[in-house]
C-alpha cells in the first residue's frame, strides 16, 4: 500500500461517499468515485458540487459506473446500501490489490463481517457521523458534523501492529482533508451506538418526512424514542455490546440539537421511492430480539410500518 500518495476509490458514492471523496480530492489525494449513471454524468459535465453551511466548491473528479475502478486502489471506501454489500464484496474480491484496505462506511453492524467473508484484505469498520443529502445528481449538501471512528474488527486484528500502522495512515490522509478520524479498539461498540441512534430517528423521520429537530420537540415522539432505545440497549447487551445507557440517551438528544434540519437517510430513500435500509436498522433489532428471546414491540411496529410504506410506493 502506498502510504504517502494513496489511490482511493469510493464505491457507492452517494451523498456520504461523494462528500468524503470530495474532501480527500480537494486535499490533493487521487480519488475516483464509483456511482450511479446519472450522478456520474452530472459530475462529468459540471463537476461535483459540495454545498456547506459556510462555503461551497466544485471539483473535477474522476467518476465512473464501473467497479473495475477499484483495481489498483490502496484504499476503498465502501458506501453502498447494506442490501448490496454481499454482491459488491464478491465482485471486488477478484479486483482488489493484495495490499488494499477496505473501509465500510455503512449503516448497520453486520456489514464489516459480511465483506470480510469474501475478501482477503483487511476490512475496517467505520462509524460515520455526518449529515448530508443529494438534492440533485452531481450535488451534495453538507448539513453538519463529518467525523469518523475506525478500528480493528476483531481482537486478533487489534494485536496486529502492521494493521494499526495502516489505520494511522488513514487518520493522516483524512486529517490532511480536514476530516477528523479517531481509532478505537471498540469500534463495533461505536457501530452499535450509531445503530441505536438510527433506530431512534430513521423510521420516524421516514414515516413522517420530518427532520430531527421537530421530532425531538414533541413529548410523545421522545417517549417513543425512549422505548426504541431501551429495546436496542437490551439487544446490544445480549449480543455482547454493553453500551453505556446514559451516554446512549445523551447521543439521541444531541443529534436533534446538532442536526435539527436533517431528514434521515431512510426518509430520503422513501421520498424517492427507493428501497430503504430498514431491514438492517430496526429490522435487525427485531430479528436479533427474536433470536435472543427479547421482545422489541416498538422497533417491530416502526419496522412493519416502513415496510408497508415501501410496498405502497412500489405498487403505486
């Protein structure tokens, strides 16, 4: 792996992947985006436009629809929806360089293991804390935050000095782009903590098409979120991830303050008639709860309602 001038490919470059890819490219890194055709066409014609609260910029950045772009990459940012993880990992297996690293910048807690089942290269679980949206192909709007938490996926990898140095390389690359990255040996706990926040917000935002601020302003919604959080905490604990309950509840409250105007990714998908990731959010809590004998009625209700909304849009 080239530790000084890495070649970086972003696979599944929607709003999140395009934002981080743009930040890295603006810092001088060699970045290629792999995205949907309409996004690629807009970037080729007009460049990639990034709108931030205090500035905006447009970059000319290589973009393609072809997964072949991962060939020769030192670092791959995998940003596809969870439902596409297995297929993309299988396809990448024959293309990746032996020394490549793959970062999973995805919702849910099962993707790193799913990717690792198909690759020989190290897979880096990544908790992403950023608020973005794509108002049109070729454009990304950044609403807030933008930090990452990375770390080894297993205790064996945590003891690997070589991998730890490579994680430090990632920290340096992103730091040069103004993106804070923290290394944590408990990164899977971080992913569970993020899943908890997603379960508290995403489905409600999707079903109501409301942003986080208005949601948190209503006492009945806060009470519902409390029930959702309690169920996730219990399922996480039974799955080997004893999250700090007080910190988890504080995180749920903080999200509404730091991202009051943000619609969840699930809300954005539902509004566009796209399949959501609800199976890997509230749906995962329902599945794990059933396996562990833990009732999850609040998550079950929201999961069922989002599935119904998806079906209604699909048949419209």
